[in-house]
DNA sequence: TCCTATGTTGTATG
DNA sequence: ACATACAACATAGG
C-alpha cells in the first residue's frame, strides 16, 4: 500500500532501533528484493554497526548506520514496492515466509516484509551519500517544486494522460495510484486529459492540490496510519457503487496509464 | 478458475 | 535521443 505518507509511517516504525547497535543481520539473499545489491557486503557492514538515523523521500527510505570501524557509513535504502512493510518484533522472534531482512538488536528485531517482492533493498558502504539517494527528485512540499517546474514538465509529457504523468517518480516522488486520483478529483481534472493541454488555471489548481494532498496525507497517515475522512475520494474509490462525496454522483473506473483509475464524471470533464 | 491489487522496469514502437 | 504504451515481475485474496 505504500505511497508518500505510508512510506513515512513505515519509516517511523523502526524508530525504536535508532541509536542502537545491530547485533546480527538475517537476509534471504536470493530474494528478488536484493536484485543488483551486494547482499553479503550489506550483512558484513551492518553487523555490529550502530543505527544512527533515517529519512524518507518519496517512496524511498534511507537508514544510515555507523560500522564499528572506519569513517564510512553503511547506507541502507528500502523501497516497499506494492506490498512491503516495516515492523518491530520482540527479541527471539522467528521470521515468517516473506520477512526478507531482519536486523537483530539487543531487545528487538527490525523486520522488512514484502510478499510480492516488487520492493527493493539498496546498499552502499561509503563516506558520501550514495547517488541513488541524492538523485531523488525534489520533495513536492519543498520550494524547488514550483508551478513553473510543474508546467514545464506537463509540456514535455504533452500527449500522455495527466494520470500517467502524475505517477512519474522523476518529478512527483511519492505520488502513487490513490494520491494521483485524489489530486485530480480535487483539482477537477479528468484523468485522461493530455498533460500538455492543461491551461494556466488547471495547472495552478493541480499544483495547489498536489501540495494539499501531500501535506494532509502526511499529517493524517504519516504519524499514525490514520484514515482519511469521508470528505476525501480515498474511502469511496474502491467501494462497489461508490459515490462522489462532493456531487453524490456515481464514481467511474477505467484503466488509464496502465492503472485502475477512479474519477467523478460530474466534477471531472474531459477537455 | 479468473480477476484484482497503494509499483517499477525492460522492451518495442513512434 | 525522447516520448509513449504495455507486458512482466510474484503472491495472496476475493
């Protein structure tokens, strides 16, 4: 389920492990989530290292640990894919089928689980921040994300449906299927409208709703995994016979940009 | 049995 | 080179 705010929530679930030493590391090295990653190096560097801090950017998480010796840091990147999650278990817990990474500490175990294994573990041992972390696009709530930046991107992806464009992580880090639908519903833009055909007013509305949904999702979901209220599209979107909370009209569904998309035809007209 | 799933990526095509 | 579309990945649940 993880998009921007869910990723932030799962990141904080490992907070009890910060400032503590990792006694042992257990992995399923063959698991798909380690594709392209130096799994053995990861185990070597993290064993005995002290977990220092963590951070979330878009759909990615970073955990930084200080190995027992040397100046380098161990950089552990985690992407939750479609079904990944992080949790804490008691000392001595036995990993389940899809628990692919376990960091054992004195009192607790930090666990990464991912049933479908669309997620990914990244790792680096270096004094510098690895490029796979520093190259993530600017946060949508930062000053670097402006209406002009948004407008330029829409012009470059002019023929693609706006729904598909919002899912592009190179510009909209953290936006996933439900956030994109929520944003378009609030901005009253049809998900099939070509990105390059948005006028100035639509672009401004889109910008405003991107920021609003990011901020509110982080506030409601990021801290406690709370449920967005009934005034959002979110709780109605998958309900059979779901109705638009603003117009009362029946919601529509179709595959757009390769993903199941929900919109309110009464609010979102194709232009 | 068949369909769905809050994500990315490799490949084909324009 | 860039933009676009879509199958493929792997598993569980309705």
